[in-house]
């Protein structure tokens, strides 16, 4: 029965994770981590599930694979350049936070013993790597800060947990030996570091040996790879009694350093393992925040009931504790800058210091640590101030998340400032450049024979580019661009109406045809503007084109005067569409050439998108006799050139140091996937 409850809980957590992703898609302004915490809170309130958080199994099941993944993805150049500040932050800052934070907490709450105050400050000192990455994805966080905080969070879990362990032992037993603590710390850290490097080296060599001797089963090798962080953590913790956290981090970095040589052996193995691993990381990342929300009622609800001071004073304690932690981190980074710049206080960048302080988000490790505090001491007495410790820790986690979510985007809104600290492009920015290079290559390869295929392919690339630009730019920029596009589309519709009126006045179309064409244009315009915000530009454009074609077909082919469907009718139909399209293009160009219009405010890509749409429409109606096999061959040839242009652009960006090796590998992999999918033969059912 207990096993069934666990299975039900796991299934429910995964379903909630999927629900959070859907909610985040429609409400992107709310971070996914915050949505997951909220759903976990609801799960705790409305179900009878109980989870006994044990530090050992939680670290093994969640923290070990996540830190291994972060370690193997950490940029090698940045890791080496920032090794000193990362090491100092991960060790010294944790100790300083524990000491100063503990003293201030004890001064603020005299009834809380020193050992308990130190334990609370120690478990609040580690920053959460999962939360940091979650916040960074939605903020233009400078690369130097992101790499520093990310690197620090990979290591400070171990130092924070060790400090918490000894402070907690002192609170329980009343005894503390500094020499034992220091010796234990160095043993745990050094042995954990060496064990992670050595075990990862052995496992990589073993996998290579098995592969070279015929063990080339991709599924077997993938499963073995996925088990790697769990095995390394277990051996370090249970056999060597060292830090499993440091072991999996060092193992991930070791794997990253060896990956370029080992991944060449079998590209399929690398692709399968990475994609499988991405699915696992997605699930573990989400479940961590769900469990964090799930644990809040236990940490806060029960605490409020048992705290005799009422709820106002504990909230005050929590806010002050969070502010003290933020101040310590901010002053520490400012002090590091001061020393690095030879005590020239003019060189201290307080914006960077504050961002670094806000980026120190607390998360799952803190919550699991405080929940592991026993209810009673070995002597049978209640653990001192346990409810208040739980309440403060849970509140600080929420405050650190909310402050980072709200304040970091405000401090990083100026993208020009961000570039000063981070010269690398994001993956989306690099993809936009790749697509632009593909469009240029297709334009160069366009001729009278492949014009239809070229326009179709360019149109598809422009849709991809527009989607990327929408995700890259702020809402204000997107709204401005979108309003400009609506204005140009109205101008284009105006050009179509002028063409229809001219054709009627010149006798090229009859009155009933003019009325029908005008009604179709009106319906297309109404449909397009009614769909604003409700469908993608691709579906809107496709509906716009299909509305025109179906409307004209319905009118011409159902009219009593045009029962026959000969070539004359087809030419007449094509003449109308050509006239409407050409007039729309000319109207847009004339509008942009007006002296009272600032054409530079209209994105070139947006203008090209509209013009290519109309040219594409003309080519379609004029290519009724196009051989399908010939068209497919032309389209495939142009696609190959587009893929080649994208690969060259990736190499150019890498040579110009606008992207690092990690992003370049992901981008090349993305192009390979597209090529495999788009160039593979399709079945009749596709």
C-alpha cells in the first residue's frame, strides 16, 4: 500500500510539473519555479500525502544529478578565469555568513542559543544552483555574475552542509571542537574532489573500453551514463565518508573536459544520452520546486501555531535575516572588487555587487537541511527554537526568490550594460544570426527556375526568425514592432483595395467580381486583426492566404456564368491575385518612401516578411504547371545551402568569440536535427 502511495505521488508530481509548464507558457511573466512552488503548496493543502524529508536520499536523488549536470555544462574558460573568486565565495563567504549571520540572529533573538543561530545561518549560506539558473533564464544577468554565482553554488552546498552539521551537533550535544571541524572539512572536501575526478576518469575509460570491444548497445551505454552521478555520490558518501556533493561536481567538470575526445566515438550515443539526460533534468528541476512548495506548510504553518510570540514578530525576524544575508553578500562582493582593484574605491561597481547579492537565491538544500533538524535532543528536551528556525528558513527562501524575480530584471533592463560584462550571445541570439545568414544564402541562390521554392523557404525562415525575435525582445519592443506591422498590413490591404477598384474601373473585372473581391479583402483584414494575440503569425498568414483562394474559387467556380473551368478562367483568377499582390507591395514601398515616415523604425525583417508573403502568393497562382518533383528537388537543394550557411555562421561566431564551445555544439546539433527531420523521406501519412 505504501508503494502505491509513492507511485501515486510521483505521478501527481510529474502531472503538476507539466501543468506548471503550460501555465508558464501562457503566463511567461511568472517564473516557472514560482508556479511550481505554488502548485506544490496546493498539493500539500488539498491532499493527505506525507513526505519524510531525509537529507541523504534527497541529496542522492535530486542534488547529485543536478549538480553533475551543472558541472558538465559549466563553461571551461569562465571556470578557469573565475576559479579564485568561486573558491573564495564557496568557502570563505559561507563561513563569514555563518559567523556574522549567527551573531546578528542571536543578538536579534536572544532566546535562540548561539549554536542554533549558527546552524540557521550556516544552512542559509548555500545558494541554490537550480534557482539561480531559473532566475537567470528570464533576466539579462551579466555573464560574469551568472558564472560566479553558478560556480559558487556548485561548491558551497558542501561547505554549508558541513558547517550546518557541526553547528547542529553543538546545539544538540553542547560540545564543539574547532580542530575536528577543520580537519573533517578538509578531509571531506579534498577526498570528495579527488574521488569525483578519479571515478569519473575510470567510468569514462570503462565506457570507452566496452564500446571498443563490441559493447555498442546505445541503450545500455545511455543507462550507464545516467547512473554515473548516483554511483559517484554513493561511493563518496557511504564508502569514503567524503562529500558526495563535491564529488559529483568535480565528476561533471571532469566529464566536460574529457567530452570532446570521447564524443567523437559515436555521435548517436552522445545525442541519445544528452536528450535522455535533458528529460531527466527537466523532471528533477521541476519536482524540486514542487517539493519545496509542498514542504512550506510544515515549515511555516506548524511554526506559526507553536511560536508564542505571534506571527508579526517572526515575520520581522525573517525579513531582517534575509536583509542581513543580502547585505553580507553585497558587501563581500564589493570588498572583493576593492581588493582586486588595489583599494581604489572608485572602481567598485555597486550595481554588480547588488546583483550578485540578489542572485544568491536560497532553495531546496536549505529547506531539506532545516527539515532534518530533530524534534528533540538526545537528553529528551525539545530542540531549542525549532519552529522559529523552520519559519525563518522557509521565509528567507521565498523572500530571496521574490526579490531576485522582481529586482534583477529591473537592474538588468539596460542590455547595453549587460554586454559590457558578457560578450557572449545567447543561444536564441545566435540562432537568429544563423537564420539571417541562411536567408541571405537562399537569396543569392535564387533564380527564375527555383523562385517558387526560394520564396517558400525564405518565408518559413522568416517565420522562425520572427518567433525568435519575439522571445528575445522586451514586451515594450515587441509591442512597438507589432504595432508597426499592423500599420504596414493595413497599408497593404489598402493597396489591394486600390487595385480591385482600378481593375473594375478599367473593365478588367465585372461589378459582381469587384464586390466579391472587396468582400474577401474585408473578411481577410477582419480575420487577421481579430486574431491578434490568439494565434501565431504563421497560422494567421496561412489563414489569410487560404481565405483569399477559397473565396475566389467559391465565387468563380460556383457562378452560373463560369461553369466551365478552362484556362481562361485560371488566367483571369491569377490576374486578379497578381494585381492585388503587386499593388499591396507597391503601396507598402511607397508608404516607407514618404518623407513624413521614418522608415528606419520599421524592422527590415518585418518588411521583407510582408513583401515575401505577397510575392509568394503571386508565384503560387502563376505556377499551376510546376512539376512537383522538380519543385521538391529545388526546395531540397536550397535547404542544403541554408543548412551550410548556418554551420558557417556558427563557426564564424565561435571564431569571433561571440559564443562559447558549449553553445556552438548545441547550435550545430540543432542544425543536424533540422536537417535529419526535414531532409528525411516522408511517408504518405505525413
